[in-house]
């Protein structure tokens, strides 16, 4: 089970980072929702998305948009 969770987290991280980079979400001003960034099923695994924010891999705005720092 732990291997599945780790693999799912890794894949989710990759998909989010790729989507935000593709859409040039590099600041709070250019931040996007995961749906706007083109993620299929943007609400899938919200706890993983929150972990990415908590680990400062991605950043979030108060209104639920995300961005990555370069």
C-alpha cells in the first residue's frame, strides 16, 4: 500500500508541476486553478496537492490557485 501511495504522489506531483509550467504559472499573478492548468480530474487526491503546498513544492493563493517558483 505504501508503494502505491508513494507512486501516486510522485505521479500527481509530476502532472501538477508539468501543467503549471506549461501554462507559465510562475507567480501569484499568473497562478491558475488545477482545472485552468488543464489537469484531468483536478480534484483528485486533494491531500496530495495540499502536501505539495505544505512542502513548498508549489504555492497557493488564498482563492485556490497554484503556481511554481522557478
